[in-house]
C-alpha cells in the first residue's frame, strides 16, 4: 500500500526544498489533468505529452517554457483529494527531477500530524 499526503503538505515540502514561494496550478487538456507546483512568475498556459521528451509546457504566446517545474502531479497520482506518494522503493513523484528521499517522507509525515 502506498502512502498519501495532502496537497498542502506537499506544497510545504516544495517550498522548503526550493526556498521559494510556490503556487499550485491545475491545468488540463483533452487527454489528462495535471497539478503543477510552480513559482509565482511562471506563466504556463498549455502542455502536451511526448513519449520521448515527456511533458512539454507552453506560455500564453505558445513559446516553450524552459524553466524547470519543481513538481508535477498527474491525475493518476491523485485519489480522494490526496497525493499518492508510491512505495518508498518506487520512483513515484519527482521533486526537482529527484525521487523523494527518506527525509522528505519524514517531513511529510510529521507535517501531516
């Protein structure tokens, strides 16, 4: 069974790891819905998924967003308003392109109490 955590706790972890204020933005297209944890000045209007490149994001002018997005949560990782973290041995969510560490999981566990 995998652990779950609230979006609020996950937002606190992203802010702690990036040392920046974080916004939660929900964006969708015809295929899926994503929850993005972004910094306030990132302007993202749309996205597509490419099997080679992964998710590619675009701004209001249609230009590719080149800055890294700290955390992307797909709708398959959401259940009952909570985020599924996956098994500890599983890559699961990637924060700044890295799997969650044991310390990250402890932070989320204590934050949720």
